[in-house]
C-alpha cells in the first residue's frame, strides 16, 4: 500500500466512521435523553429514526453528487455539515429540537458514506481492493457496535450531550487528512443532478417510515398514518417510473441487472434490519428492565467489536480468494444463532452466563459477513458507478434499520419493552439474519461465474 493509498483509506474510514457511530451511539443515551427532555418510546424512536430517515432518503442523491462533482468536494461538505449539526444536537433544549437536529445531521451524514467507499474503489484494485474494503467494513462495523460503549461512558460520566459534541475531534482530523488527497476529477460535460428523482425518492422513503412510527400512537385507521403511507407509496412508484425514462437517472436501474448487486442488497436489507432492530432492543432492555447502567449496557458489545477488528480483514481477503458466497451464508446464520441464544436472557440478564455467550457467537457471525458482503456488492459494479452503487447499498442498510426500529413497538406489543416483548423482538431479528444467509446461499455467485457488468 502506497503512502497516498494509506491517506485515502484513513480518510475513507474516518469519514464513514462518524456517520455510522452516530447511528448507534444514540441507543444507550435514550433513557438519559428522555429523563432530561421528556418523551416515551415513540419519542425515543424518533430520536433514532429522524437521523436514519434523512440519511436513508438523501443518500442516493449524495451518491449521485459524488459521481458528478467529485468525492473530495462532497466529503468536505458532509464533514463540515456533520460537525455543525452535531453541535446543534449537543445543545438541544427540547426533544423536538433534538429530533429536528438529528434529521439535519442525517442529511450531512448521507454525504459521507458513498464518497468514502467510492474513493477506495477509485484508488485500489484487485486483492488490494478487497483488503481495503475489509478494513473499511471492519472499522465502520465497529462504529455500529462500539457506539454504545462510547455512548455509555459519556452518558454515565459526563452527559448524553457529549455523544454529539465529541464528533468535532475526528471531523477536524479527517478534514486535515482530506486536504492531502489529490484534487477531484473534472466534472463530466453535460452531467447534471436528477432533482425530480431526488425529491420523489426522499418523499417515497420518508413518509412510509413516518407512518410506521406513528401508527403506534394513532392506529392504522388514522389519517395521520394513512395519508403519508399512501403518498409515500405513490411517490416510490413514480420514482421508479421516472428513473426508467430520464436520460440521467439518479439511480440507474441497470445496476439491478447485476445478480450479485441485487441479491447482495436484498441480503443487506435483511441483515442490517435485524442488526438495527436487535441492538435497539438490547440497549433499551438492558437499561430499563435489567437495570444496567448506560456504561454497562455499552460494554456488553466489546467482544463483538474485538472480533470485527481482528477478523474482518481476514475474511475480506478470504472472500477475495474463494468468493463471497460461503461467507455470506455462514456468517448471518451464526449471527442468527447468537440472537437465538439471547432467548435465554431473563430479567436479571446475567452477563457471563446469558449475555456474553450470545454476543460472542453473534460477533463471529458478523465478522464473517461484513467484508464479503460489501465486496460482493461493490465488486460487481464498474468503478465509474461506484458512488451511486455504494449509495444504494448504504441506503438499503439505513432504510432497513429505520424500518426495523419503526416496527419495534409493533413487534414488542407494548409502549414499554418488557421481557416478553424483548424475546419477541430478538426472535424476529434472528429470523431476519437467517433469511439473509439463505438468500445469499441461493442467489450469490462467486466472481468466476458472474456475468459481465453493465
């Protein structure tokens, strides 16, 4: 790896890390936020989902911006915006202000992830690319898992507000490293942004999720739920039809003719939906039922973080050598087994006998999964479309997470998560992990048998 490539990889990891971190660090702070600012389970869902809705809705547009204007420019704008909105979250005086600030933070976060992966694909090739993607996925996955650890320490020792304020430090470091990268490529003549497609995509993704969250408060028969659900569904249909006809679509539908890209994104939806649903429920249950402190709840996931750091690059290399299919099958099934072990957890949630064994099995499963999954999807697409391909995959994972969390109260069957509701959520999460593995077994092809790219 050259010095230039090391800078590229460092920028890619740090840029995505803060975005992924803020998607998960919030979970262990929800109880403290509710204590300070008020709000029940629905408000807690909105603090999480306001970020995920805006990020998932805008990320396709962000991928298009990355391909048109250049990775470096988009990363810079995203980092600055993320820093500003993080400070707004840290200073939020009310729960409503925090929810709005989280939504703005998600927009800035959407600018980070597609460009961070796209610069890796543009600067690495062959086995080196698989290793780089493995390293990227290891650290971004650790951000998902380690977020509760950092959040727990900050909440208990300082204040929940520091989980947002601390973002300023890695953002400043990343901006300094970003300045050392080569300038962006020149804009392609005639390239433009698909504005109407972006609007339809944002409406089509955002309103149905709003309806899923608010159905717990108003019921399915309420106009507050029915109207956004219908408008969102119509917007999604219109988005697909428009993208088929426009000359420069935000989402080139030809991408989905590539088998590994399509199947990999289906697996992503199932796996990351399960991950978000499960982790949201674990964080809430351990604190509100089992009596864990925020720090203790966060530290329960340390074994998973260590396994991801230690093993993701290895499995990225192995997937590059043997193909991703085996790993994308075995990994989610192991993760499902880990979640099924959580059904042994009772109100005490004894860490050594009930929580730790499940966390270790789950962690091995995720370490086997994450790098091969990313490599299979992005390795199937030509580098010129890496920005939008990365955006699609990340949009799928984020939308899966926000839909899953929106369904948490429906699955739990109560406004407050009790033991029975926790077990229901965990079982559903295990089913989704297992489904992701089975989809990969049936649909993923190793590179030597894959057809040519579009």
